[in-house]
């Protein structure tokens, strides 16, 4: 005779056995069958959170190192690089990482609940629910993000929330610099993905693969925005879909380039500022590849001692 509880089992002789930890396939099967709300057991929830934190670190690793793998050009440092974090930086980064788990949970829960407009079967993949839907998601997201970002730069608001992010004027740490934001800003920016998905699915069908790629590609590009890598995704007729240099301009000249992924709405709203390769470069401000800090950092530290 067997008696079972959530995590442990007792044999008829009184010996206690511990259930093996859930596998990825087991958790994924539960999500597919009943949605993320099926992850009610503590071990499933812990596994889910650990998996998301691992995914964040993997995305950060790829963003940080893709420039080396692909031999990408570097954007010269023109603003002041934040060489050392203070306690507030570590706290905000930690809160942002912790906040990723509940966001992804609700994002997946929406994908499962809205099954009439969101396709899950691989056999239903089409141009409209993938390529077209993905473009629509990024355009809608950036419309609201551009407005939000502009609002956070209003003088009476800026000092309370967004100013912290702009202490770093030459981002280099990929996703770590990207999520080094006030918790309010993180929540508004992240859940804007869910809002964009909701709006787009009111108009066209979206495949789950597309919803997943929206988050994955978005996270990757947000990380690249906060590196020194010069990444450009061209479009037809000389247009550019994405250019990491324009976000670097924003960190130096905040009243411009409010979009996260593309500058479409900045062009429309008149807030676009192009990258100028002829802007002055200070050799002492460049980063030491071995330390990730400015070249003059060691000399500065010795003077302070």
C-alpha cells in the first residue's frame, strides 16, 4: 500500500522516499495541457523559476559574446562609462531578474488562455501568424514604449525613475546594463510586451512560436543595445530596421531616439537623432577589453589610494 503527498512518498514499512525532481519535458507537458497555472507544486515552481533565470543568463552570455564570435565592429565610447556598480545598481538588477519569472508566467498564461487567437499547433504555421505577426508585435510595442520612454524623460518625472538608468552613458554589459533600471520602469517595459501581444491578437492570429520569438529576439536586441557592438539590420530601399548605435546616442543625448527596437516612431514623432561617426572620441574613455572598464580606470584608482 502506498500513501503519497505532494513531494514525498511513504512505503508500507514507513520508509520515506523523495520524488525525483521534474524534468523539463514534464513541466512543459503540464504547461501545454493546462497552462502555467498547472505548476502548483513547489518543486515545479522552483524548477520554472530556475529555468527562466538560466535562460536570462544564457541570453546575456550570447549578447555579450556574439560580437567576438561574429567579429563585429565596436562603437567607440563617447559618454562616461559606469565602471563600478553601487548597492542600488545591484538591488535594481536583482529585482529585475526576479521580476522576469512572474512576467513570463503571465505571458505564457495569456498565450494559453487566448487559444482562439493564438495558435499552438505546428501545422498551423503561416506567413500571417509568424512573419507578419512578429513585425506587428514589434511595431505596436515600440509605439507605446516610445511614448512611455518620452514620458520618463519629462523633467518632473525623470529624477524619480529613469535617471538611474542614465548614470550609465556608455552601456557595455549587455542585458545586465539593460535591466539596471528602476523597478517601476522594468514592470512597465516588460508588461508592454504582454500589452502588445494582447492588442495584436485582437486583429490577427499569432502563433505561439511567434510570441516566443517576440520575447527572445526582443531580449537579445535589448542586450545588444547595451553593448559596444555595432549591429545593423538593414531593410529595403536604404531603410534600417535596427541599429544599436542609435541607442548609444540616446544614452549620451537623452532627448532623442526613444524607441527600443526600431526608430520608426522616432522618425514619425520627430525625435530621431542619427549617429554621427565624427563626434569627438577621448582615448582615455575607451574600454580595456581585459577588464571591461575604462582605460584610465587603474590610474584613477591609484590616485584615490
